[in-house]
């Protein structure tokens, strides 16, 4: 058998396509630090996000491509460089943040904050640097769901240092008010608080800043759209018609503000009995998927009703961070992977429009 050459290895890797972005791994400059030792090869594959949902597919195709050229042992190291999905950087308010992902819903009670927390923690668990901004000023739940308490300190340059847990930097108005005290503020105060959390928090370098918006269509959404370029928005609904009607209004508002939509998540899709395995669709069947199809949105997945989600939210251990993930955690991890992949595609194609108020 003839000796394996570096040229042969690269030629083989040129046959492997990046499944989301298109183009082969070599042309996309995703192969780094290749070392050939006899018939053994080692190299790094640099992904566009550490949360890539197709990593296993890429690895399988790489191994299949290299075997025919005589490679015996393949040592793959994974790297990732997240790129900005917005055409303009958020240099005025959050200079170190590459991508801002808003999570929105038309009404309360559909699990938007649950999706926000688990999305942030799942991305961090995959290796991304992640922040989470609780923009639901009058109904802040993020601290409880992450298991955070205490008051943030100030940095040397007089910025707020966010608290951190599960690998996620988080900020919320709840850190600054006494427990149980209601926040009764008019729109301008809410907008001002959101701008301060963007401007005066020491976020550092982040791949993703997830923003948990309040439900509905209000000053908070307008403030955010005017203040920072949103890379994409995840819409959250439950299957029943009442929730779908309201998420339709939220979608219309976001389109009017020229805010890009990543896709839609259907939460609480069904309850699966842990004893008999029977699925009961408490809120109806397939409403979110039908809505996404009718409005030309990507459908990101269904999250089943799972008691571990509620239990984790009450004690500050999100479903995706639990030692034994249930069906909802598996679905939430899959959603996070799809969101990261959509952001990578946007970054590669520079298709995200510049936000404007019309």
C-alpha cells in the first residue's frame, strides 16, 4: 500500500460538505492544524458554533472519506468560532456580544422564560459563552430558574458584574429589589432599565446574549429593537388557539420592526404519562407546527410537558442541566442546536436585515 500523503488527505476532506452552510470543509477553511504521522492523521475541525447539531454527521462523513486513502487512525479535535449574524455590530451598547437572541411570546404562561433559560444553559453546556438578560421587568423569573440570589457588584470601571450559574452570566431587576416587592413601573422606566442592562453590565465577550422578553407587544420590545441589532428571535407558543392568536400578533409586530425570526417552538405539546407512556395532548395537537407552516417560519420543535422542567425551575436547576435529562431536556437541547445552526447560516450568508422602526 502506498504511503498516505497530506495532499491525499486534503483531497478526501474536500469531498465532505458542511451540511448547513454548504461547501466543503477544506474550502471553508474548517480544517486546522493537520498532522500526518505515517498512516495516522490528527486535525481540528473548526465549527461555526460549539452547539452544532450535525457534529456527529460531519465526523462520520470525515471518517468515511479518509478510510479509502489508507488512513488508519483519525484523531479529531473540535473547535468553534462563532461569528456575528447581524450585519452591524452592537458596538454602542454591547460591544463584546456577537449575537443577540430574543425569546418572545404573544401571551404569558406559555413557558417563554423556561425556553430562554434552557436555551442559554444548553448553549453554554455545548461550550459557547452565553449571557441571559431578564427583560421581563415586571415579572422577573430568571433568578429563581437559575438558582441565583444576591446582588451584583460593580467592576473597576463602575459597571455591573452579572451573576453566573450553569455557565451563564445573568442579570435581572430581581437582583436589585427586595423579595416579594412588586415592580409597578410605566413604560419609560421599563425601557430605561433594559437599556441600562445592555449598556452598564460587564457582559464581556459573549457568543450569544439571550434576552427573555416580556409577553405581548409593548415598550420593552420597541426599546430593544431600537437599542440593539437583534440577530434573531425565537417565538414560543403552546398548541391551543388562544396562544396561537396572540403569538400571531407578536409575529406581526416583529415583522413591522424588521426583526429577523429564527423560528417557532411549541411548548407543552403533550403530557407523556411516566407510568403507562400514554401521551395526552392537553392543549391540542400540532397548533404550533401548523402556525409555523402557514407563516413561513422554521419549526424548531415540540417540548413535551415534563415534571422535571417544573421541578428544576423551582430549585434553580434547568432541565438541560439535570444529571438525568428527561424527554423535555432532550427536546430543549435539540432546539438550542437548531437555533445555533440558524445563527451560523445567517452569519455565513449575511442575510439578517438591519433593524429599523417604520
